[in-house]
């Protein structure tokens, strides 16, 4: 199933590129956090913490009408999932990092103003987790994480000459992982695997 999912992503990307009118490269930063927040006790509170990552990859444009453009992308994206512990005025952060192969399809609505093209867009995406580093509590195995994810993003941008600047906020619609009841399983672990990624992306693309 995993190989099939990856194959579909790559075939879709290859077919899209073959019909593209413009191809480009893209890179930028992400700021990601997990949507978790709970109080362990009266003295200890935890929240998801923002951390920066990166995105880089290929992008192509498929103009449909004068105002509507499809822009599929194939990206390597690194996201961080961190927990901030706050206790008696002190705080510390522990975390996990995951790398994804991500396939967003930006549905853009824009106006061609000759010198520039401002636009807004919605961006459904599929992703496959390639690897991870670090761990929240050193007890969560790689097999407990969901390797496949999907979600939706929304944002705005502007095309100037061959460059494109864009801002996007995205939400994963599936959880980080699956948990089952096991001896010694921590509540913290369950809450972490039940959380979802969300965050924003700043990017710059250059079209050839």
C-alpha cells in the first residue's frame, strides 16, 4: 500500500509536468506546531510549540482560464512537533521532527495586472512521511506514527516576472499516529499521537 501510494504521487507529478506551461523550483520555511494543550497537574501545563522547518521542491503551472490556475507541487517538507512544558515559572521544550514527501495542488484565483499577478488559493495535499528524528518522550516508536497524511491549506501570493512569493496556512486532517492500550503507556504519548500538525509556510518560487 505504501509503495502504491508513493507510485501514485510520482506518476501524478510526472503527468502534470508533461502538461505544464511553466516549470520552476521552490523553497522556503515552515513554522509548525501540534494542536495539543492540556494540564498535567495544577503545577504543570503543556502546549504545542512553534518550530521552524523547511520546504523545497518542484512546481508547475497549468493555466485553466484567465483567472484560474492549477499549480501542483512536489515538495520535500520538514515539520517539527514539539511540546512546551511550563511549571512554576520555568519552561522547556522537547520535540520530534518528521520529513515528508508532499504533493499539494494549489487552486489559484488571480488577476493579471501586467506587471504582477496577485492571487489567493486553496491547497489540498497528500503527504508521505519519509523519516523522523528526535522523540517526544523516547518511547514512541516509528511504527506508531501515521506515514500517510492529508490536509488543506489556504493562502495568498503574487507573481512578479518569473518569481512567485506566497504565504500559506495549512492543517493536517489526520492525526500524527495511532495508539493502542499497552502496559506502561503514558497519557502524554496518547495525547501527542492524537494531535495534528498545523502551521504556515513562506515560499519563493522561480519559473524557467
